[in-house]
């Protein structure tokens, strides 16, 4: 499929609110919005890791933070009222499975009540025209199928994180049907993606960050379930889908107000061990790690999404395959370790992604 095209003119000067902008995905999205010349702001607490892409790329110099806790309804509503966003991308979440087992109450509070508050703010403030709630591939009831889950398959969750994301989907569907039916004013959609990788990720209990920390002199990487198969994709692939979905919601409302999967090609669902072997090759030197470490909690063995609907209806396609994604990851951490400016490094990779190059060509 030819690269899909974002419309730079749509984003130029558009008021966009990103919740969770201090996190890994939120930082990449915010830098892409900067590249698109949007007027953008964030709502999130301080970066969840040290170091962080948000701090390294000096994103605080490019965008205001309007509030910090999505569990604070009054604060969220006030931020919407003051900024009057036209597009909202909701990324704020507690994203770690292992942490959800240690603190399930906070996980449900952030991941469920957080989206309730964002949707309620959009209901009360009439500026919002398009809202994308980003959930997870783990929102599906996982039956260890060897084929990809489709948007109409059952939701579920065997751990608090996964269940909270299924709840987030249900909350969004309820608000859409109760308050935003038809998309006459506000069109609301959900986006499901998982196993996203990219430079500048220092999250806990995540494969690529753990391996890169070890490569850069940190603790030995503990590799869980080397045989587990996941749909790996570079962060820019689903982000391009979120941006395209927001455009479609703006222009054609109710047609696209639904749930959407954003997944890589089927051949990019690799075992964890194969991903690690390729990262070591790309790094060009040994990386200290221990494979097959016991996790202490149950993890899925096999998980894939079917994104054929996003491809055929939205016109989306994953711009980078897994080889390009892993190469970009290794390059990012190598260049960052060598002293390259994190903002410029990240923007250069954004500009080289097919969704961005197609947009520049068509502009």
C-alpha cells in the first residue's frame, strides 16, 4: 500500500491537547505536532522516568502544561475551558502491567476515571471537534489465537492493566452513544495498538528500554518469555494512525467514530528472542542480559491485531516495518549516547517516516 498522507494544512495552527504528553508516546506525538506547526498543549504530571524524552528534547520549552492529574475532573475541565482544544489525543495512563499488579486501585483510577474526566470535559466544552482515546491491544480478551484480533472481538483483561483498558473502551463507547451520537459536534474514537518501540523510551519492565539501558552500561537486561510473540512496530506508525484518525473524525464525523486497530504487517510479529538477537546485531557489540527470567505474573504467549479495517477504510498503512523500526531504535540510542541533541534526533526520524515525507510532498 502507498504511504497514507497526512494533511499539514489541517494541523497548522490547530489547537491540540495531548494528555500524557510527558510520557514516551506523548513526547513523540508532541514533537510531531511541533513539526506540523500545530498550537499544542499538554496535560500530565512530570515525566514518569529519569531520563525522559520529554526532558531530553526540552519539550517544556515548546508547549504549556495545563494540568497534571487526569483524576481531577475540575482541573481537566478548567484546562479544556482555558485552552479550548479542537482536537484531543488522550494518552495519559498507567501503562505498566507489573505496576498494575502492585497497585490496581491507582491503575483503574487513572485509566478509567481519567478517560471519564476527559470525555466529560469534552462534553461540557464545545470547542472539541475530534477526540481520540488511545487504549491498548491488551483490551481484548486474549485467547492465545494465532490470528489477529479484530475490532468487534470481545474485550477483556486478565490483569488490572488490561482490564482497565477494556473498561476505557466501554466508557468511551458509552459516552459516544449517550452524548456524541452522530458526531454533529464532537466525534470520538478509540485507537488500539501495542508493543510500540522507539528511541527515548526508558519505561520500566519494557523490552527495548531494558536492553538499551544494559547496552549503555545499566543493569543487566532481564528477558522474560523469549518465545512470546508480539506485534512490534515503531512508535511513529500508530502515531500516524492517530493523527490520520483525528483528521477523518474532523471532516467526516460519525463515519469514523468507532474503535480502530493500528498494527504492523503480520510478518512483523516476532518472538521476543528474535527481536533481541537483531538488536544485538544492530548495536554491534555484546549486551549483558539474562534470558527466560521468571516474571512472577502471567503474561500472554501470543498477541496480534488485525488492522485491515484501518488500512482499507482509513487509508492508513504502517510506514516502517520491523527491520526499519529496530534500526531506527538502535540509531537513536547510539546517537543520543554520543551527545546528539535529542530534539533534533527525534525530529529527524519523524521527518524520515513515510507518513511525514508523503505529507511534505503533497503539501
